[in-house]
C-alpha cells in the first residue's frame, strides 16, 4: 500500500487540505471534528428517535435486513450519498460505500451500535452527470458508454426511465472489457439491474445491492413516500425560518471567502435552499414564492439537516466537495438549533493493477509522475531505458569549459563576465532542447513505449483526473472478480489524511 499526502495531489482545495491536515484553521466552520472518538462521543449524546419514527423509517429502507432490524432497535446511522451514476458511475461511489461500512464497523467495535446507510440522490435533476460510464478497455483505452436521459422538464432523476439504448450501453461496456471468467457474472448483474423502462435510481440501487451483497449496507431513496413524509417537518420549518436561513448562509459564505476559502455553493439574496415540484418539474424557489403548502424538496445545503431529521445520523461520509459545502450547510443547523454531526472524509484511493505496476517499474516511474504530464513521463521513461545521460555529460563538460574562460575575461574587462553567463545559459538551453527532441523522437520510434504510456496514464490519471473520479468499477470487477470489493473493505484504511494506492 502506497500512501500519498493530499497536498501532493492536483486540484485539491485549500479548505479540504486544511480540513484534513490542520483542523484548527477550519474548526469555526464545523461543529465537530471527524475523529473516531468525536464520532463516538456524538453518537452517545445524540437523542434517540421515537419508536414510531423508527418503524416508519425502517419500513422504507432496502438492503441488509439485519442492519434494518438493528436500526429499528436503536442503532445510529453513518450516512453517505451519491447521484445514481450509470453502472454506479466513477468508482468513488464504491469508495464511499466502503467507507461507511468500515466506519460503522469501527463504531461497533467501540461499543456504539451503528449501521451504514447509502442515500441515493434521487431528487437531483442534473441528468447529464449520470448519463455515462467510463471503462478501461482490453488495451487500457478509455471508453465511454452512454445513455440518453434528456430531461427538458427538470424532473428528478428518480422520475426518469431508461430507454432501449441502455442495452446498447451494456453491450458496449462488456465488449470493450476483456474476456474473463468474471464477465458472465458481470453481464448478469448489469443486465438484471439496467433494463429499459425502469428508473436510473432503481437500476443504481439494484446494482449496488448486488455488489455489496453480504455487507451491512442499507439504502435509502428519498422519493419513497414515507421518507418524504418524514422529511416534511424540516421542509416546513425551512419555509418559516427562511429569512434567517438565507441571512445565515450568506454570512457563512462571506466568512469562508474572507478566510481565503471558496464557496462550494454560490448563494445570493435569492437563496431559499428549497425547490418545488410543479407537474413534472423540480424548480428552485425564490423567497417571494415560498408557501408551506407546496410539494417541497431540499437543495444541497438544506438536505443534510433534513436527512438528519429522518435518520439518527452520527457522521456523514463525504468527498472534498461535500466537505466544502458542509461548511456552508452548518449555518442551516445553527438556525434550526440542531447539532451538525461530524463530516468524515471518504476513503480516497487508486487501484493499481499488476500489469500497470510492472510498466511503472520497467520505466522507473512513480505514481506521482502522472501529475507532471505525458511529456515528463515520456522523458523519464526514455531516460530509464535509452541512457540519455550523454546529454548530462555534454552539458557539464560545456559548462566547465565555458567557465574556464572567466579568469581571462575578467583580466581584460570584468564586464565581460555577464556576457559569459548569458552565452553559457544559451548554450545549455540548446543542449536541453536537443535532449527533448531526442527523447520525443526516440519515444515516437518506440510504439511499445507509447502504448505503455497510454496504459499507465489512462489507468492512473485518466483525462487528467484521479482514477476514482473517472473510471467505473466494472473495469476492475471484470478483471479481478467481485471479491475485489471485500479486498477493498479489508485493505483500505480509514485514514483521512492520505490518498491510498492499493495494489491488487
């Protein structure tokens, strides 16, 4: 297992980096720290939900039956959530589920009865984000399988239905992936979950239940009628206290900016935190439109407080963006007079396959080299196998020879030393230019090298993003089987300060 500090990864926000490495800088924006001890302490002091509430809640859930009974008996909930991506979407969805399972187990080991819960963002209407899945094909090329979920009415994705093109997407996915002993099982899971005529939410729930069969994971669909009824009191409260919520969220967003952090969710004086269902549409509400007799839905900043009124939440597991918006959502909790639970960073990980690891070692490349771009790794790879040290020798020799002229130049005219420095810089620059041209020419001559560079870049840093943010888990399930999920649960750590590179 390789561990890499988040500060060494690209595109990490200042707020997230301070959150995981220097809590004191951000503690004014979060009510609780996210240590295991803090989560356990929060769980022990959290008021219990009433029996009738628990019965209504548990009747609305799917997933592990033992966990649902445990929740009904008084266990607390560790929650994460995600949009219903095609074939589960990027594999950070899987990492979120693994994190809540491991965090719930850690709490149980500490004497706190806890259940892992996955909340499917069925009310979202950003359909473009869930229309495609990206897989690594037989040659580690990046392939996109797509469906059309065009949504001109801005309906929640839970109200949409998959068309016949989902069968084509499955065929494209499976035909792109390598043949293996695990492909028949993967085909059965995909085809039994993703069918024309069902919603992308139901398909998503179905595939996750199959992938995490045998684990204690429980699933919640907020469009389920009983869950919507349980959410209603919080939504009505948000209407009645909307001016306070708006003022608090705007002030919190301003405080974040003044502290040098970004606002994950842009807010202004028209912010309400609420949507209304109008016919097929889910539409944002302005302050003057608010009424408590509307069919309401929470936006991303109000949803956590609503969620925690439904569940006995003791921790929310989120990625960097979610951790950032919880800094703003904390203002809603303050208006409601409710404690915000700890926000636990999800596990961040790259899956390193043996064939990719062999290529890295062949060219003496490191995982972090991927972030420096293809030209850099090409140069380093060529240097490792072609011995371009001759350019270093020439550069050093030329530098010494030119420097030997300095005493003579100083004796005649000391101002000529500057001309010497300029000349040396130009000469050495030309040597470096020749080295770059040599490396590129050698790389172009080697089809094997270019193919290997494609493999490692596509696998480890596809589309110049972390693997977890692009590649679908089917890429690995077809190669290593569904037992991979158990390996991830077993071997990945709950350490929230580092990105983990797990070798399989």
